């Protein structure tokens, strides 16, 4: 059974994701957090956290990607939440809002390289 607020795998995957563990800072509901993303693609990322933000809430993200000189700052929304009982650990899936082309290209190149290795 899918976790609370979580669409099925086929519904939520519009782009391939690859495992990648990088630090991500985010703010939501007037609080600031530092966690890790365990996967990322041009559409979003999964953040492993014991305290996911409410479903549908807006988040501001900052993270560094290999190949970029500066951190990525992007807004997103909590698209699904995992209680850790399914295929994902406890955390939340974030859907990005309006990635700039340079970041989208960097993410796509990174995912492609990870898939080949």
C-alpha cells in the first residue's frame, strides 16, 4: 500500500532518478533544516528526514551539484511523503518549481553519468 499522500511509482516518475547522496538545506513553514537527498532528477528530489513537511507545502531548497561552481537555489513543493514502510526510507518527495536551464542540464548530465557507471 502507498504511504500517506504518495502516488504510485508510475504516477510520480516523469524522469529517471539515480541515487546520489548530497547535503540539502531547506526551509519550510518558518523553519530551516539540513538533511540529505538520496536521489535527484530534473523533476525533483527525495529528502530523507524523520520530520517531513506537510503534503503540498512549499519549500525553498539549496544544494550543491557536482559540476556547478555555485549552489542551486530552487523552490519546490512536497509532492509525497514516505513513512518508511514501502520502498523508500522516511522522508518526502519534492517537486521542483521552474529550474533554470543550466541546472536542468547539469542534473540530466549527472543522472546520465551515474546511470553509466
